[in-house]
């Protein structure tokens, strides 16, 4: 298992995943949508299972949310 957050493109078709992600929210209330996102994050965090990688991902996501600019992953 890698010991750093993967920043290269890992999805075969990121547009298909993005469309599926958006579609999974269709028809949900704002609260249901937040719960879906939280559950998805927890499922993926469990799958990754590496606290250092998860900490790195959290820092980068927070930086992007606060500053409005992508982190090193672009």
C-alpha cells in the first residue's frame, strides 16, 4: 500500500464517476445529501485504512475549502 496520498489520476473515467456522484444526490434533501457525503467519506476512509494518508487528504481538502484553490493535486 502506498504511504503517500495518490495525486495522479487513478480513475479510468473520472467524468463517469463525477456523473454517478452527482446522480446519487438527485432527489435528496440537503440533509440527506450531507449524510450521503459523510457516509461515502467514512466508507472510503475505511477502505484506505491508512491514518497518515487520511490525515494528508484531510489537510489538503481543508486547504482547498478554506482558500478556494486546489492543493498540490491540482
